[in-house]
C-alpha cells in the first residue's frame, strides 16, 4: 500500500465552497492537508454560508476566505493571509469558474469578458498572488476542461478560457521549475455535479455515445486526479494537462 499523505501541507482552493471545489477540499483534508477555502463573496451571502458550513463539517485545519479571483490585489492579500494564518502555502488549486453559454450570434461582449476574467485571468491572479509566498517544491493545479478540446456548441468563451489555462500551465511549469514547483492542469469531462445533473436526458444520451466508459464522471474521480498531482508520486510531472473524461472521443 502506498498512501498519499499531505500532512503538514497547506492548500488554497479557489471556488472551494461548492461543486468540484468542495470535493477537492474534502479530499485534500482527508489526506491530511490544512485547507483554505476561497469563495466568491456574492451579495446574498450564499457562497459564504456554504464555505462556512463546509469548514464546520471538516473541522480542524480548515479556514475560509472571501475573495474575487478577478481582483489581483485581493488574491495577493488572500495568499499572504493564508501564510499568516496557517504558516505556509504548498498547494494552489485553481478551481473557480463560471459559465455564460451563448452562440457567437447571441454572445455579447460582457458575457465573453465575464468568463475570460474569471476562468482565465482568475488563474493568473491566483498564481500571481500565491507563487511569491509558496513553499519551494509546491504544487499548482488548474482546472481546464474537455470543452477546450472538443469545442462544445455555444461555449466559445468557456473553451477559449480553458484552452488559455492549458497554455498558461505549460509556461508556468518552465518558469517555476527552478523552485521545484510543479504546474499542471486537470481537464474533466462532464461530471455529475449539480450542473452536470441538470443536463437534459436527450443531451446526456448524445454525450454518452462519445464516452467509451459509458457514463459521466463522479466528482471524487476528478478529485483523485488532483490529489495525485498534489502528491510526491507526481514529483516528475509538470506542464501537463491530465484528461479525466472516461475516454471521451472528440468528433
């Protein structure tokens, strides 16, 4: 048996209050890491309540921070505060993301920019904030998507942002190699989060035709890939995008 033990490590997870972010927080915490859960401070306070509920559920070694990944200054401050509160920062999981799906004909500039600002610039901002205070030998894992490869109808903004994440990952892996910080991306297929479960049956049936394993992914399966990349087992893997999609065949 080769256990993955992250005891003594500190992980910052953006968008960590729900969906895949919540699953990442639970998985890394279970592996022994201290977990800093970043959430977007929405006016209604829904994300804050979710983050605090998750932190209460996880118990010790968990702390929450409100912060908008679109704001560089805010993300720099969050990274410094994690180190002040938890003593160090070893792992950054860039998970925060949004969808604003529309065809090019109906996609306005605002919805294009919203997705780019959150899903791509947000990764840059989080990395820019975290890298100066991150421990040597650290880990950065960013969420890409099968959408960047397949190019789903109505997702030009999302696909462009996630393709940008994959390119940014390759560059940062070179720039940070001297500090032994590995930088990788995980590109999920369609996963059974709340969003995935809302897919209409007829659309899901068409998707399944492209997946050799014949089913959609579970959040725990994406979290397992992230956990591996956080571990010492992945110390010689950097600059890569790990596709976790059941063998999805692109048309």
